[in-house]
C-alpha cells in the first residue's frame, strides 16, 4: 500500500466547470470578469492550491484567508470566494472575487457543485460518537471487502481508497477536502464510502453537501467539553447528523441514555442495538467468548435473524462496534445472510484497526498500544484486559495539553483503580506545562488508590521502558493515548515519535522480541 503524508485525495481527472455558472447557481456578487473562466477544484488552504482552483478565503481567529490571495494566485488559483471584508483584502490579487455573506456555511454546497459529488454518489456511511468511530469505520470497510465491495475510507488515522492512502490531520477533513475525496473515490469506482464524523465536523460545516445513506452512533462520553462546555451541548452538536438533511437512516447503540435519547429524538428511522439482556432494542449482541486476541459474539435481530462471528481484537466494546457496523450494512440493504456467509467463509471479521488495542507480538508481557484518551475509553479497555489476564495490568498514559482539562482527574482515578501499576508520562503537552498536567494525573491516581505502585516519567520512551522493567511475561502493558500517531507535540512542534515502533525497539532491547 502507498501511504503519503500531508497529501490530499483529489480526482485525478477533474471535470472543469465555468465560473459564470457558479456565480449564477449561487447568486454570487462577482467583482471582475468571469467570462470564459473555468475551475477544476476548490480549496480553503493557500498552501494546497492547484492550478485551476477556486480559492476560498475564510475569516479566521488570527487572520483572514483573503490575506493569502497572492500565494493562491501564484499557485494557479483562477478566482476567489470570500466575504465582504475578504473582498477588500483580495482585490489586490487581480483575480475575480466572488462575494458571499458567509463562505463557511456555503463551503459544502460550493464543493459539492465543483466536484459534482451529488451525481451518482456511492453508498455513504457516516459514523459518529465519542469512542469507537474509527473502529466501526474500519470494521465496515473490512466487511464490505469480504462482501466483494470496493470501499473508500476516511478516519482519524487515514484516508484510503484501494491501495492508496494518506495520513489524516483531522478526524473529518474540511468540506473542500471531503468532496474532493468523494470525487476521487467515485473516480476509482468505489461502491461505498465510510466517513468518520466528529462533532466538530458538524458544527464547523465539514460534511455539508452530503446526505449519508446510513449513519451510526456509538456513544457519548466525557470528552471535548473545552469545545462544547456541557454534555447536552456536545449531544446537540451530534444530533443533526440524524436528520433528513444529512442522512436517510440511522443505527444507534442504546446501552447508555445518550444513545436511547438519540433514538427517541432522531428525525429519521433509527435501528437500535444493545448488549444488555432485557433492554428494549431491535438488535441484541451477546458475548460468547473473550480472549486476549479475539472476541466472539452472536448478534440477533428482527424476524429471528442472527449471525455468530468474531473480531480479532480485544474487548466486548469491540464486539459492540462490530454489531453496529453489521446493522449499518443491513440498514443499507445488505442481507444479513450474505454477511454471515462471508465471515463464516473467512473465519470471522478480517479487520486490522491501527492503534486501537493493537497488540505488539513478543515473547514477554502482552503489550497493547491504544488510542483511547478519555475516561470511558480507559474503563472499557482496562475492564476488557482484566477479564482475560491473570497477571498484573501495567498502564502507561498521559493527558493532552490544550484539550479538555476537565477529564484529567477522572482519567487518573480510573487508571489507579483498574490497573495494578501506573506509569504517568507526557502525551502531547502542546503549549501547556507538561509537569502541571502530570501533577493532576498523579494527584488523582494517588488520592483514588493510596499506595498504588506509580511512576512519573516525563519522557514517553523512558516511561514505556519503566513499564517493561517492572513487568513479567505474565503481565499486560497498556500504553494508552498515542495509538496510530507518529508524532509527539511539544511546545507547538511535532516531534517524530511512534509508540508502536518504539515499543518494538524497547521489547528488542529487553530481549523479548
């Protein structure tokens, strides 16, 4: 597979569209001559402009995008879309300026028009929730592949179509990138596309111009309150995904009240999935067997339908994610019997989920690298590990700087209560003082379980080796936070660091690999 960094998925053979038609279609105020001009792409980043692009200058917190029109023109932009203030800034470029009151809210519609993404779209799946979005997306793609369907994928980890992939910088890319990506995937003859949809994607208009065929809801737990202040606000940010303007059908896990509330209030038909016996739901998933490498379950639904299969990942929460993915496929029109035949043929769901309870095989302790960095994610993974190991659980983790500080105390408490040994380290301190972040975690862990074996080690490389130094082959090490990421953000700088690669190096140093 080819993986590229800092690239974008764009159609390789884009159709050109007359700027005059764009002006007429959206009723734009055109300042400058647009006759004969054509565009083949759209972007809001002056660094990403390609020849033939429409450049969109948005008002930002620190600067206005229209300030960078000279760069956009030098790279080949043929026209500018911006607001009234931006029009004044953009006038010096000499390019036609198309004025609209709020370019941000129009970005999805503009991008859909430029790339024609509403014309014969593939089957579109969207997944939202606090935890599990990436896992559900990868499971959906894996199941579709097992069914013989070529699917495109957009997640926190990567954007991918066939053997071509690029790394992701946002959970959901900006609307210009989303529609360019959809056009590229249609060009590659993808029959389905799966997009991970964050709350920010909805409130910041990143998936505007898209109507999903099926959307899924995993859960809503403590996270992102720096953006949304309250859980109610956070819920209301996700709720619009379950309206006719954005989706045709939905599926929700209803083990918690937020899922049940979503199912009750959604403006589209929503199928429900539960893992709790006796709870009213359309589908019920029961765990049959848990091991450190696999979770086997049975999913039962309407009309006595059922499927028994396994997922090669630790934890009942992963079986829950798999159940959601299966029901989403059924809601899209795939027969459950076809899914059952495919997974039975292949010995289960054949999925690899980068950095999600990802096991690093070795001859010593079981080592898992995980992306979880919220209280609920910690609880789910630690509970799962406790059920499948007789040894000690050693947990290495930190907390993000410049991100929702309200969850840090709970993270420290959960780690101390559910792990046997705790190693607290730095995890993306960004512009905050790393020592102050660690202190909150250490104090919370110590207060929760006085006397818990605990180490504070600032450097993540040294922290992981501290965990190895106290481990035996019977133990489990959970390194939570970095997951698939390949950098460590300190003082605004991205320093190269892959927890997965460093774990392998450290295991080799200790003679276990």
